């Protein structure tokens, strides 16, 4: 039985993760946290997730001993995630991280912990999105020479980072397949008289509104035809199921940095 702790248990993903862990016969929720000072500290994680009481009290910090939990799933904020990574690295506890909005420096810092613990880090834990990353790379190799590449994404009004981590991951996957860097190829905004579109660039468009869970499309637009790779999420459950699947896979892995493609055997 894999004993899982969840960071950010009161958030949208945290509540969905609690539900998903409870549905998985191979997993057991043993700890749940939320930010210090939160009004939910002391509440029951099961009740927050609409499951009824589970006897797991939401606390402001993770268990202090390594023998109290086997793995942490963290979909919170960059600062909180890095703090949790330091704690888990000290204890030797693996982590599944789905936090987005990290700076380049924070991302490098996060990845450095993979020298100490097994660490799975992905912008999106959906099986469908992971497959779309592979398809986008393959399509770019065939279509990029004659196509303009655009990435569109839409999320709910509460999302604080843009473009989404998934959109950036799609862009990075394409740029990598073309031997380019994000710095030289990404166009993250357009305004005013921008001039004609420059060949070889990857454009991004962002929508924020309502309760959109997450829509992503990669468009290869050529003269006379257009190819689109699209993923639309109607529930956060797809992300949570993928994260729990990653947790179970990661629990058997040696120290190192992994992503969802590794979990699905697509690397």
C-alpha cells in the first residue's frame, strides 16, 4: 500500500487528488497540508473533498519523519513546492510535482533535487496531453518546414500563470524536435503593428474565463491546409488519475528526474 501525502489539499487539484487516492485500492491517504494560516487548517481532508470524514486532518506542514509517508504529490505554488522539495529531499521521500508558473531559476532548483530523490515533474499529468506532446513533436518534424506553428490554450478565470505550463511544454517539445530554443522561437504576445509573421516562430494565444478546465491546441497552418492537435479536459480527474499513476510508478524508481512520458513508457 502506497502511503501518499497531498500538498494543497484545499485547492481544486488537492480535493480531486484526495478523491482519486481514495478510489485507488493501491494507495492510502495519510497526510494533507495547506498553506500556513489557511482557514482549512484542522479540517478533515475527506470533508473538503466532499467524501465525508477520513480522519486526515489538514495541517500546515508535512510529517516530520520519513516513516510517516511514502510519497508527496504537490500541485501548489513554486515557493511552496520548493520548500516541500527541500523537506522531502532531507527525508529521502519521492515527489510527484505538477506545479506550474516556475521561473527558469526555480525550475533549475527543482530539478537539482532529482539528484537526491526520485522526482516526477510534468506540466500536465493527463495521459491524453502526454500523447499530444509526442504527436506534436512528430508533426513538427514533418510539417514545420511549410507551416506556421501556433499554440492556443484556455483556462478558468482563477489560473494565475500564462501561458499555461502545458502550452509551454508543447512549445518546448516542438522547439526541441526542430533543434531550436524557446528563447529564439517563442512569440508570447502580439500587439500593434507587428509586421508579417516571421518564419520558424511558435506563437502563443491565451484565453482566461469561466470554469474552463483546460483546452490546448497546436496548429500547423500551411498554404491550402491546416493540421490541428487538440486536447480538451472536462474534468480535473484526468490530471489527478495521471498523478496517482505517476506516484505508483515513481515509488519503484531509483533517484532521478522523470516526467509523464517516462511513466507511460513513451520516452
